[in-house]
C-alpha cells in the first residue's frame, strides 16, 4: 500500500533510486575488463588462446543469453530480486576463478572455469537489467537523463576496477580478481535497499519495487505475446501508456505531462506494444538484431583480446619488455576502452535526442556512426605494428561500442514500446552471443596458429601483428555489413513513418 510523503521526499526518493542504479551499473561492466587479467591467467594456468577465448566468451554468453529470463524476472517481480541474484552470481563467479589462479595449472578444468565466467555474465545482466528498469520507470519525463547515468556507469565499470587495482595492487592479478569478486557484489548489495519505484501518477507516493504495484499495468500478462490495446483503458491509463511509450533516451521536456503523443518523429504510441515471440515476425526486430550482432561481435573481439594484442606487439617490438611491464600496458588499454565507451554512451544517448528533436533525423545515424568508427578501428588494427600506437585501436573500439549501446535501448523502445522492454532487450542481446563467439573463437584459432608452446608450458607468439591480423580482416568486413544495414534501416524507418502519417490522415 502506498505511503504518502511530501513532494520533497518524493523527489529525493527518485534521485536516490537513480544513484543506486548508477552504483549497481558500475559493478556490471566488469566482463569488459577480461583482457586486463586474461593473458596472465592463461600464462599461470597454461591455457591456449582458444581456451582463454572460450572462457571469455562464456562471460559474454552469460551476459547476453540470460537477458530474456532476467528480463522476465524484472518485469514480473521488480528490480530487487534480480539485483540480489546478480550480487550472488558475481561473487560466486569471480571468487573461485581467483582461487584457481592462486592454485595454478590443473587446479580447475576449462569447462568449470567457463561456467564460473558464465555466472559473472549472468550476475552482470541481472543487476544491470534491474538498474536500467528503475531509472526508466522513476523518471518518465526525463528518461534520457535518468538512464544516461547507469548506461555510462556500465561503460565506465572496467576503467574503475582496473584503475583501482592498478593503484592499490599494481601487477597483482590475484588481487584484481579478489577485488572483482568482493567489490562488484558489495556494490550491488548495498544499493538494493535504495531501489524504489515511485508512482508518478498518484502524487507523492512511494511503492514497493514490484512493477505491477505502480499502476504501470502491462497490456498483456503473457510476456511471450503481443500486447493488446482496447477501449477498456480509461483516460488515466492512456496518459500512463503515452508516458511509458516515450523513448527510453528521451530528454527532459520531450513528453508533456498531459501525454501528448502527436509527434510522429519520436513516438508511435498509437501502435500496440510488441514483445516476446511476436517480435520474430517483425522486420524491425531482425534489422536491429543484425546490427547489434555484427557490431557488438566486432567490438567484443577487441575488448576480449586487446591484452593479447598488446602482448604480441610488445614481445615482437621489444624482447626485453618484462611481464609486469606488459601487464601494466594491458591495464591501460582496458581502461582506455572503458573510458571511451563511457564517453560514447553519453554522446550517443544525448546525440540521438538532438537528432530526433532538433534536426528531425533518425536515431539510426548514431548506429551508422558507430559502424564507421568500428570500420576505422579494424583498418588500424590490421596496420599498427608499434605497440605505442595501440591506444588508437582500443580508443576507437571503446568509442564505437559505447556509441552503439548508448542509442540502442532507445531504438528498441521506439520500435516495440516500454512495457516489455526488459524481455525485448533480452531477445536483442542474443545476437552478441552468436557473433561474439564466432569472432572470439576465430581470433583464438588464428593466434594459436601463430603461437609456440614454450618449455614451461606457456604459449607465446613473437610474430607481432601477424599473430592476429587475419582476425581483424574478418571483423573489418563485418563492420562494413553494419554500415550497409544501418543505411537500409534509415531508409526503412523513413518509409514506415511516411506511411503511418498517411494512414493517420486518412483516419482523420
């Protein structure tokens, strides 16, 4: 039952909820720090590059493949249960991995290590879904601003932990893994009590974190079917629906308090929400799914393997470079990727609103920008041989990845509505499971082909750029596909929008 509070307390509760969501998100992007400890982990346990990529890919699978079930938990039960599950999964995943590193070769099988890595991805997904939903629901008129914080914190997560580890435990991989185990789970746990969904329709009341209690009723309780719209909804419900159908990245003042949905450039509230299996019959789903797949897979290959890039280039460039020296350079590149992803998410989230509201252009131009940045990064990756210039690749890859994810939630909400957003986002994130695995395994196979096994059991590649150059030729063509699909999406959106306007005019 709602508890009446003052207007000031009402606003504070909403602000605190966004802060808590941001803190949680800071614990959810640590899978992108994998390259900071993967090479040392592989050396310690005598793993091949392919085995290392399998372990890293398992985390990506956990992060993306669990999107649908975690989305259902968030949509049905509210954010708190999902966040709690995320905290435990992160701890259970990272701590045994750290134990395996300390115990050395043979202490744990690749299968078990992959399962533990998978759990870290599941934990990240569960907690992040909760954070994003809280921010989106509590600030219906300021979603762009509210969701920008957790989205950006997610991108900054790897930078935060690698920087903290570099300052407190320089060169100590075991300490970094312990920090990831304790730090991520604790950040989520301490934030859970502050996750409140505030009912913005009933004035100044704070409700439990079960979404159904907020009055934001779903139009269909079955998440695997298209939602229905009908005359049974009164004017108040229509206001709520118009409010909730606003873009996830809409800026302040984009939607009026009266729920005006006349702007065809930004809203499609006259369409019923679509979710679950009904997505599969929509061409918009497949164009978004393809874009997310090819571009995310391209980015993940560099994110998961920038440590191997640095190791290969430095071993070839300077044979006197110590392992500690190379490890520090790997941390730097992970930090660059994370920080540039943070900037890309902010720029893309705000920029997409500017494109739509001020310039009356498509949000897909942000995806085109991302694909172009990725293409440039792949070209650089096939040519740069001096490890001192490797920051160009890590910087462009992080920027492209952040630009992609800064706008993509808005595209999903614009296309299919907000009521089933968590489940829809889960369907979307199945795409990186496919592409990420393919590209990462290709990289691992190519790197292993050029590597040799040392007497100590460690694997090393001293050929520099040739250790992995072929892998980046594959992702170069993938990024070109991303550019082509994004241009087609802009054209398709324009055609559909004009058709909708003509239909509305005929109905009027």
